[in-house]
C-alpha cells in the first residue's frame, strides 16, 4: 500500500517551466506498516536518436501517476521502485549493515517506444542506466536529507535529484524525526527562490567590484558529437554575494569551466560548472520569442559557507526566435537579495541556431545608441531655444532702456 501527492516541476517539450513541490511516496510491508518513505524531486534529460546522425533531447520529471509495484522491503536490502508513463521506472536500491544504510544504485528505465515522450524516436527499445549516487552512512532509524542538487550523468541520461528525503528500513512503522544531512547541505546556505528580477544599475548597497573584468567565455551545446550547436552563448560573468554583512565578488573562469545542458523545443538549459561556481540558465520559447526564465546559482567561496540562490520567475534577455540577444555593456541581474550577477559582452541564442553561428542580434537598450540620438537632438534644440529666448529678453530690455532715455 502507498500514497503519493505532489505538484511537479515540469520541464518538457511543449510545456513551460513551473515551480514544483516534491513527489511523496510511502510503501508498506506485508504487515501493513511503513517500511520505505520518499519525498523528493527528480528531473530527467535524455538524448535519443531521431534519424541517421540526428538526435534530440527531451526534458521531463516524474509524472503525477506513479506506482510502487516492485518495491521490496527486507531486513538488509530494500528497493523503492516508482513506475510511470508507458514502461518507465525509477528504482533506488538500499543495503543495510548494523548501524547504517546506504543507496547502492539508482536504476532509471525508459521506453523509447513511448511517442508521447520520445517523439520521432527511431528505436522502440527499453533502455536502463545505472547511477551510483554518494548516499552513504545514513544512520539506522534516521532519514537522509539533502536540499542541494545531486546530478548523475550516465551515457545519454542526466538525472538531477534535489530536496531529497529518503528513509529505508523504517522501524516501528513510522518515519523518523531525526535526519542524516548530506555533506553538501552542511556547507551551504540555501536561499529561497524569489519572484522578481531587475536589470538596472548595481544597487548602492553593493560596492563597485574590484576584480578585473571577467574573461569572455564561449559556450555551446550540441545534440551529439556529429551535430552543430543547438544553443550558443558568449559572455563574461561575475557574481556578487553576501557572506554575513560582507559583500564578496567572484569571476567565472571559462578555461576552468565545464559546459552541460540540453536543447528542447520549448525549453533549453545551459549549465556551467567550475570548482567554485555552478550555474544553470533555463530559457523558454513561446514559438515567437525566447527569454531567460530561471537561474539557479551555487557559489562555493574559498572561505565561508556556500551560497545557493534561485529565481524561477524571470523574463529577461528577450528576442525573437531565430535571432540572438546581445548586450555588450555591463548588465546587472539581481537574482535574490543575497546574490547578483554581472554580465559583460553578452550574446545568447538558445533556439534556432543554424550552422553553428549566431543569428542577427536583438540589442539591449544599454547598447542601442539609436535611442540616444533623439534625446541628444531634443536636448540641443532645447538649449538653442533657451539661448534665443534669453537673447530676445536681453534685446527687449536694451530697447526699453533706450526709449526711456529719449
């Protein structure tokens, strides 16, 4: 027996990005007592073939209707298996010793014959990938807790786990009140998502960065090794963040940064990862225009705790699909009250890239000098009119004085 209730973070072909809650599942044993508990979020990115040397990437999450058929509770081994869709499943394998338990593997099985998910797939196979997450040394009679992202990349599949609560080998039929917190959470301070973003000058509370101008990096995503880019971006990036009352800044170093992500029809993702910065850009496409919809940022400074910030309700870097967005001037993006992004020499195109080249650019207002021309002309005319008026007034006064003398 089980129950589950959730609102999902849905990012799939033909759908826009939505803020999610967790998938919550309880599994009972043969005595009708709780033996497995899960409350978590999982996103999937799967690249699959749609033709000769052609592939597409689909992004999705656990759907609303899941089953726990195949879940097993034993004394030293347990399996949580969630079935969904047309032949897809996600299974977590647990083992236990005397004092602790751990996750040995996560097996994700997907059916390429499901045309609702894998549109135009040339294969009807059911494939499985096995990930080895670092979920270990969880105390018996405690639950595993991890708010931070846990990304598992195996072959053409990327699984992202976050806001995870897991408990296997439940005793006395009820979930524990004590948790074993993951290492990532012990060194991070998580900031809740906000709902607004600005692209104005840096706030007065943030000091002018003293770092040199960030190096411009060139980043691109391709469906496979034989394809040209489907997403392109070039920019320099600086991040300002608060550590207590102190504001610090850090530059992203392109040469020390790994590039990941995926291209979809209506949503595309760019992920940049270095030793100190992990940032995910999510772009949405409404068929006519694209925009940056969400930012998820993690900064791990040399000293102090990590800072995690997210904003999932943005509408910036807007341009027509089939074109690119460009802003050469420094741009300031306030992600949250504790974290700000500064971009330099920015150009992005998350959809409609052809032959690995940027399309015609839509320039930001900071770069658009055509806006300044009427302002300058208007100001010049105003000054000229003022001079004429002053000259006229002075002339009238002289004439008036002359009349009085006569």
